C-alpha cells in the first residue's frame, strides 16, 4: 500500500508540474484562458495533500497498533523497538 501511495505521489507531482508548465506557456504567449488547466492543477494539489496526509497517518506500531507520527527507533506508547521493514516482527 505504501508503494502505491509513493508512486501515486510521484505521478501526481509530475502531472502537476506539466500542468503548471502548460499554464506558464499559455500565459507567456498571452493566452489567458487557463481555466481547465487551473482545475487540473487544483485537483492534483488536493490529491497530493490527501496522499500525504494518508501516508502520515498510516504508519502504525507493529506491537500496539497506535499511529506513529514520529520517525524514531522506539514507539512512544509501548516503548518497543519498531521494525524497519527488513525482517518480520515476532512477539
């Protein structure tokens, strides 16, 4: 799930950059009809924010299951060492 979110963030960011480039080119060539591109940029920005917030709150402790916002080595709730993804957690 996290790989999907990371790749979707990258794809949405690239689409947003391309969209902003198109808006810039249109404004530079004195074509001020950029409403469709603005809507696409706004939608990309909202999706970037939603994916970022979801990624922030989807990290959980493997022992107690509480949301981990910090990136520390130990869980602040149960004080167990968090797994970094290299091996399976055993209780």
